[in-house]
C-alpha cells in the first residue's frame, strides 16, 4: 500500500493540466513527513519552482491549494519552505483499514517467484552452540522467513563442518584423556562432552608450545631444519627491532611456529591425514563423536524453534571441492607450488595468493565451500542465489570464494551474497571457544526463560493456567526476548549482550511487543461477539488512530525493504513502533466505554489489525506471541 505510488499519477495529471507542462517522475519527489509537522506525506517542491516561477514556499502553497481543490483524497496541507506536507481525509485511512481487515495475509507476498537458499548455523562438530551461534541462527532463520514473505521460494540449509583439524583436536584429546567417557556415562549432552575435550586439547597445546619455546631458546631443536632456520631468522629480527608493534608481530610468528611444532598438534594433523585416507579406526571414532554432537545439536535446535530444509556435510562436499580444484588446475585457474600445495593468484583483484589445497593433499575451508556451492546448484537447478550467514571476520573469505566460483565459469556466482554480521560481546569481553569462555546456548536459553518466569509471576496474570501452559508461556517470553534482543540491532553492527535486558517488559524489547499482542487478545475476548468487518468511512477518528492506520499501511513496504537489505532489524523496530503507538492509543482513548457504536467498532477493528500485524512481524523474527501474558 504505497501512498507515493497512489499519489504520483494524480499529482502529475493535476500539475500537467494546470501548468500546461509535461511533469516527469524525476520532478515528483515524495518523502515521509517529519514527525514534528502535521501531514501524511511530503512533496518536495524545489524541482517544481521553475515551473511555477515563485519562491519555494510560495510554490508549495500554490500547489497545495491546487491539490486540495482537485484531488478528492487530499483535505489539507501545510508548507514549510520548499516542502509541502499533504493531509489526507479520514475516509482514505478508514478505507485502508478496511483493506487490511479483509487481507488475512496482509503485508505478505503469497505468490513465489525466484528460488533462493539461505545458509545459517553451520556449526563445527567440536563444540556446543554458544551465544555467537545464536545471533547467526536467529539472523539466518529470520532472513529466510522475510525473503519468503517478500515472495521468494526459500530453502533453509546449513553446512555442518564435521571434518578438519578442529574436529581432530577434540577426537585426539578424547582418545588421550577421555578414558572411554560417553554422554551416557557422564550425563552430559554430546556436543558439550566433545567441546570439553576441545578445550582440553588447547590447554595441552599451550603447555607444549611454551615447552618448545623454552627448548628453542636453549638451542635445543627437535624439528626439521627448515623450521629451525625460520625460528633463528625470526629471533634475530626480534632482537634487532625496537618498534613495539613490529616486535609483537614477530613474536606472534614465533608463537605460531612453535605451536605448529608441538607433538600434540603434529598428532592432530596426522589424524586428519588418516581420516582423509579413510583409516577405519579414525573414521569410526569420528563417526561416534559426531553422532554425540548431532544429538546435542538436535536438542538445542528444538529448544530454539529452528528448522532446516536440507543439511549438507563438509565430509561429503570437500570431495567435490577437491575435484573442482583439479579441474581448475587444468583450466589454469589454480597452480601447484613445488611442495604440492595448490593456490590461486588474486593479485590482479587486489588480493593475495590463496591456498586451496594443502601440500599433504588435505582440503582447507575454501575447498569445501567451492564444492558445497556447486553441489547445491546441482541439487536445486532453479536456484537463483545463495545467502551465506557468516560473521564479518570471514568477509575476505567470501570475497575470495565468489571470485573463484566466477573464475571457474559459474555465472550464478554473481547472485551469491555474504550476510555479514558483527560479533556479540559480553560485558566481560570477547568469547573464546578454545579457552572455554563462551556463553553456552542451552544455558543462556534456560537463564532467560527463568527470568521470564520470575517477571511473569510477579505480574500475576497467569491465574487459571495449567503448569504446562505456564512453562510454555515462560519459554515463549524468554526465547522471544532473546531473539528480539539479538535481531533488533542492524546485522552489520557489533553488539554488547546483557541477558537481563532481553526480558524486560518496558522499552524496545520482545516481551513489550508480546504484551501488546496479549493485551489486544484479552480485549477481543472481552468483546464477545467481535468479528472482522468493514468500518463506516464516515466514522470520526482521533489523531492517534490515524497514526496507527498509517503505520499499519507501511508494513508491506517494510517487509520488502527488510528483504532487500537482509535486515530483520527493520522488522523488529517496525513492530516496536507499532506496539508503542498502540500503547499510547490504549492509554488515551476508551473502547468499551465509547457510546458511539461506529467508533467502538472501528477501535476494535483497529486493535485486531494491530494484533494481526504484530503476530505476522514477530513470526518473521521467529518469535511467537502469546494470547495471555
């Protein structure tokens, strides 16, 4: 329901007729009316000044009077310099309200056009999901729903990173220190048990790295000559440098060199080679531990109310990637170095050389990403694009991936999009999986649900509900608050997370919007025989009621904009503004005490439509809204 599109031909015809000139679309510039001025839409008159041959303010007043006289839907105007604020008649807005009432899927495009895939979650099978994963999951799932609402045929997917050196680290640590521990014997979720050994590996790695560094400083080297010479070169450089920044860079290189020389990391690398060679014992351990993790993930996804249409596994797609690398070598896209590693030269694109296959023949991240992209296009021939929901620390990775796909000759690569998002920090600082300083997703959900329970019980509006209904309500409020908190911020921005703020009932929070819906649901139950039907166009309206209808009418455009920008934040903040407007309405007018039946009926219809649009917009965020709260 775009007001600009409606007014454009009417204004163009009126001005062309009265000024005997051809008005172009470029001359008609509409924008939202500023909140501190009365008006429903603003016409910028500066492009029309030469036509009227008067000052901007005189031009605005002259055109305003003309539009009021000749366009039925316009009842008034006010001019502020070169801006003409147009005021539409009540019957126009009441007609819009009736249109919204008739359309049960208002704002949603039900006819699907092109097919698009949205990838999100995509966890590693060496640790449980944490707070950082939650922003990814909620963002990807919401974007999938928004694109669907905008008319796309959406496939929700993830690539499960179930192979690689990080997986071997957990496997090796369990093999060395696990003593046969299982989820059943320990009482731990499988993903948490495996994550425990990933942390254990890192502890041993750090200890061994320090031991290697001490030995090297003493001149004791149990490494190949190449590594020894590289260390001596770096140590000499470090001694010569005085600049602190330069010294830090060299120290980091020495640390990495020592890290790679540790016995435990060498064992993990050997395990990866054995896995890719399909060594039965290694594959059996990998299969068992991944099975534990999948069970844990499934429990978490069910709690988060997330779902996928298709799952891909890196352990399958990396093979396709390796085949494509070989094909790329033949085409001259990639080249081999003397040590057998395979690279691509991207210096012409303003980037460096990029490794696509290690010297020992094992795949790297980009290898499986190439294979996965190709596999998806083979599985879904009608696919028009892929949206990758991945943190902004991988911006460079996806630039490289899309260039490689284009160089391999895939025209669909231009439709791939990296939905890059900022990291989530805690008041205590950045989370680190290797050090075990992450906020576990299951624990966080349990925490916000408990806070929602405390808040709800304090308000005392749950009398008559069964225990199961109460538990469901607490989960709906807690999870809704958590999702909303992580989605209301623009995806590109880094954010600070404070769990206690997510379930507050006041302010820009999920529970505030849920409460508005519950309040309207209670109101409609109280009305008894309420049924959606048209209101009379002659009905009187308060200014706040016009504002609510105007806000409702914007929903379709907001959905389309959110889809174009891949931004659930636009939906979240729209829902908050709508809820806030209704809250003001609730406090300023009466419904059941209104003696005029026509006005009372209009207010009930208005309330019902606010509830409908809130429910729809919150659904796009993956959030349920309760009938009682």
